[in-house]
C-alpha cells in the first residue's frame, strides 16, 4: 500500500465514524481541512485504544507504539501515515506521548464523575496543547475529556458508567451519565472552528443518547447544516 493510500484509509475511517463532517466541511477553508482531519483521525485512534473490547494486550502494545511514534514526531521522524501531515507541525508531541498511559486506567469504571474526568485530565491538557499548535487555538481541556468520555459511553455502554450512577435499569444509568457529561461539557467557543463544529456534532449525539439510552440516527442534512453553520460562526 502506498503512503497516500495508507493515509486515506485512516482518514476514511474517521469520516465513516463522523459522516456529519461531509456536511460541515464547507465551513472550513480547504487549506485547513487536511490538518483538521488528520488530527481528529489521530484522536480517534486513541479513542479506539481506550474503548477496546476483549483482550487489552494488543491495544496496550499499540498504545506503547504510539508513545514511541509521537516522541519521534517531536524529533521530526515519523513512520505512521498520519505523521506525513501532522509531524511537520511543531507541537508538544512528547507531552502527548507521556499522557497516553492514562487511557489504560480510564478503561475501568470510575467511582464517580469527578474521578472519571480526573483520570483523563492530563490527557485532555496534552491533547489541547497539541491542538493549539495544529489548529491555532487551544480548546478547553475538560471539553476534550468530555468528548472522549462521551465517545466511550457510545462505544462501551454500561462499562463506561461510574459506579455512583444509579438507576432502575441499565438504560436509565446510561441516560443519567449522558446527561451528566452534557452538563459538565464546557462551551467550545474558545476553540478553533474545526473543533467547534466537531464538538457541536458530538454534543448533539450525546443529547440524543441522553433521551434514549442508545445511539440514534442522525438528524436531517438540513439540521446538520444549521448546526455546523452555527458552530462555525461561534454560536
């Protein structure tokens, strides 16, 4: 597989998970799309490692590999296809590498909401610092953590819910945790346009999950377009 094809496969995986982006990308200047897509694709790789099902050893090995890879990016060396786009950006890649082991501990259900957010606080801060270098503006680290936890809820269901969350049944617990995440998710107004758009879609998914206790179909294309337009202008 060529470098270009390998890169496209990772970008396509992210686009497949976030089909809303196909509607929203018109609000992002073409020269910024490539970096944004590569960055969000990288974060999705970390989400997948966090949300692994079954034997965690392969995912742990992959996480260790990513740590080495990001330290290589700090020294202008890359092996992964995403590095073709991201490694040239001067960013605190080594700090992000140092924060990755937190993903292993975050697989265990937290005691409560405070513990869930605290477990990924260092990761959120490191990712926010890198994003500031890539997209030009630093998002609120807690918003980065909230999105990671929301993705975990959608992927891992009750395994992602803290022990303190009570309910009559599993679906009630899922809805309760989704509502808690939505309340604790800071505004994305300080973030770059690309983050604001993706965060708006992610929060929309979370709100729908909070109503039903499960993932639901996407809204209409017009609704997605209006959501993206509002997020792009800073609303």
